[in-house]
C-alpha cells in the first residue's frame, strides 16, 4: 500500500482553527503593562467577562494576569417590552457604548410598571394585582431575587377623623432613607389616589416603613402644593415643588394609627429664564455635597422631544438684616459631572473617577408620562393606561449643547416607561 493514513506523522495533521489563531495572536505572552492598557479600556464588568471568553489566548492572558479593578458601575437603562418587541425588556449599558446586555428578569416583572430603583440593583415595580385590586407594588433585588412587599392602599378620613377608609393607590416615585433590608428604613413616595371619590390624577406625598402594607394618614400641612421629585439628603426628605421651592421633611414618627411629619418650606426666588422654552421635567440631585436641580427643556411644544438641560445649585444667602434668601444659581459648567436623571433615583458621578472614554453630561430617559394619570375613570384599572413613550432617551452635552440619541430606539410600551437600574 503506497499510502496509509495511519502512517502519517502527527505534525502533518491540520491545526485546529483556534490553534491557528493563537499562532498569529499570541496574547498569552502579552506584557503586563500592555494588558493593563487593554483592560483599562474595558470599564464594563460584563464586557471584561466576555473578553475572557473570546478565545483561549485571551482567557490564558486574563487568568495569568489580574486586571485592574473596574470603576464603580454606572446605571443601566431598562427599556420595557413593547408591542413590536416581544423578546422582553432590554438592558442598555452606558459603559459598553450603549450596547444591550443579557440580564434575567423575573417573569412577573416583564409586564410590570417600573416607578424607580435604588442602589444595589433594587427595582420598584407594580405588577397586576389579584382580584379587583389593580396594583401590587413590590421591591425586587435583581441579583438575589429577593421580593419585599410595598403598600397598595392609603388610610384616609373622608369627612371625620373617626371615619377611616382604605383607598387604593398607585406609587409613581419613591426614595429610601437607607438600604431596604436595613433596620429603620423609611420610604418617601409620591402616590396617586384612586379617582373615586375624587377627581383622577390627584397626587400626594406619603411615608411608610419597609414592610408596611397600608400607608397611615398624617394630619400635618405637608406639601399641599404638589411635588415634582423627591430625594433623601443628610437626614431629610427633600421634595421639589412645581414652583421650584423645596419642602424639607424630617424622618417621620410612626404612631399607632397615624404618622407625624415635621416640615419646612424653603421658598426660592423665581428664576424667570426659560423664555421660549417648555419645561418638561425638574429633578433634584445630591452632588458633591450640594443640592442641585436639573431642568429638562423642549424648544417648542411640550410633546416634542428633549432639546436641552439647565443645572442649578441651591444656595442660601444671608442678608445684613438676618433674612435668608434662597436662590437657584445656574452652573455655567458641569465640571466633570455625569448626571443620570430620574425621579426619586437621580445619581451624580464624576467622569474622572476611572471612566475612560466617558464624558460629562446629562443622561436622561423618557419619563414624559409622569404627569399623566395612572388611574383612569373609575372603575377602569391602571392597565387601561395608554401606551408609555420610551423613545426620548439619550445624553445631553453641555459642550456641544446637543442631544445625542445614543440608546437603542424603542417604540411605546403598554406596560411601563423606562427606568434606571442603579448598581
């Protein structure tokens, strides 16, 4: 037999494709300083994990060399499921250049209404209630899949303090005094009341303890003027009013049948510099120890998309007569701030804290439905809500004064507006 396959030497077998790639890309021998430079340009932890799976050479290189720690994660944008896209919600990562990452979401959350988030990947959501109830509010941790119940009703007196009634609510924004699993955690929220017996769209503020299923009434004159946003800052809950005043509330005292809340209203001098523009939203921030207000603007009618932002700093001036005057001082530059705006969950980061390629600016999501009623005409539940808009998402840069539509396009959702997922 002139030719026998079993007689061929081993070195004549064709190399596997991965072995051929390794011959031309010997990344397992890459110097540590070069590997440092490469990995530092991958700030997203998910992308770093994928880099190690790209090929055997990359995996060996990353195993043999401990890469530098990534910076503090930035929020992910959760885009809800839409009628056109039934694949479920999409998680968009800013650090990955706006790309989507796979992330498991509990089945009940796929068709829920999202109304905020908290540090540690906690997500506030309202799922379809059981029986007649339209809402079932819960707080879920997306890492541990831990569920915490939230209130679904508020106890109020209609005519006399002796006559109490539990009214169904829809929570539209909320913040916490500390981690929800810590003892003494208090929630402050903006809630919408069921339209019966009053008009639709009525909203008030509310306080409750984690674990409470009913919001107890309080009889103090707190925020009759309505609110735009809420944050927790140095032991106080701060509410922003439509007139851009600040209502500061101390942590409430919970009694057996009611709640006592002490508050102070800080009147702020009118700004008067939005001529020719429409204010779409206002947000409160904690940034570098200061309280900021971010104003979201549209250049024309209110239904047109976001065109610009202005950022202001809350300042208390003392006059020679001892009278305090409060003003919103406009920040002429962001000074490296990356501001993620969202009611009850706005966060400020510094671009210089190890975020290669990231720039200062305002990162925003589509919350144009915030002022629209969740409840509609009684007895229709919240599920009868018109579609939530999900397309006005992006980044505004002060340097260019332009809006960049950097997130994936998304049509309206019948379930929820977008929401930030806070790391």
